[in-house]
């Protein structure tokens, strides 16, 4: 029902950074660049720059792990931290963490539903309750997304975390957690609201009853007077 989807990874374009300090960083940002650092285990941090437009393109790609070239060597990296301007929300600095193929990492991965659930044609409603899962795996096995096939879901059926493949990674989620299901839509009953007309009608009825009671008492008094 579910499978890992791995596609060609986004290629990060970075350049060597030659000037440092607050003034230099401010100048870079005015020119549309973002200072970035690349970290890796057992290595010193390396400083680079990249254009802000390219970084936003990388974020919109949907990838969690990116290809990046460091000193002529093809590497993989994930975003470690993004710093934003406190007022404008502009990205002012990014840290990337280098990932080796043998490293065990934990990384969030999006969940994507594919296929058409036949239960929808029967009047059911397809619901996706989890859109992202945390997985633990080797750097070489990070999936870009987990595809959940809903093409066999009937009304009342569901796909749980235990249905996800675990050959190359571990899903850090309870086995009974529901990712997608087909349920019957709940019937909505409109509440009964009393209108002003209803209240006036009720008051008129009370008034009519009161008048009737008063007339009865007066008639009795008159009849008693005649008898005397």
C-alpha cells in the first residue's frame, strides 16, 4: 500500500565566500546573497554564499536532502538551521549539515497519497490525517517522499503506519497511527432556533388565557349577586 519514492535530488549551487564580518554579510544580503555554512562530522565548518532566489527554489523543490559539491567532491546535505530577520522574515543565514551515505540520520519525510479510493464513489470521504513522518535511515536511503496507495480503500478502511515499508528505514511513529482512511461524512442537523414571531405567538397565547380566566371570575361574582 505504501512505498518510498526517491527521485533526482536538487543540486545546491554555492560559491566560496571571500569576505567576512557583519559589514560584509550585510553587503552580501543587499546584493541578493545568503551567507551559508557547511558542517560535517570530523571536519571544520566551511563558509560559502548562495543566492536567496536559489535557496528559495531549493526549499520549494520539496526535497529534504540535497546534492552539493564540496571541494570538487559530490556530497549530500540537509538543512540544519535557518536564521530569519526578526522583522522582515528575510533569510539571513543558513547552516547545512553534510550527510555521508553510511550515516544514520533522522529526517522528516512528506507523505503523499496516490490513486483513487473506490470508497469515495460509494459516498465515503477520503481523509489524510498525517502529512509528514519522521524516519531513521542511512544517508543513502533517505526517501524524498512516502507514497501511500489508496486505490484499494473502501468505506471503513484505513492505512496505518505499520503498513509502511521498513526495509530501508524506520518510521518513528506508533504502528496504529492512521495515515489515511475513508469514512462516511457526518450528517449535519440544523439547530432549531426560536424566532421573534414564535415568542410573540407564545405571549399572545398567554395573554388570551389570562383574559379568559379574568372573565370567568367576574361572571361568577355577578351571578352570586343576583342570587342574593
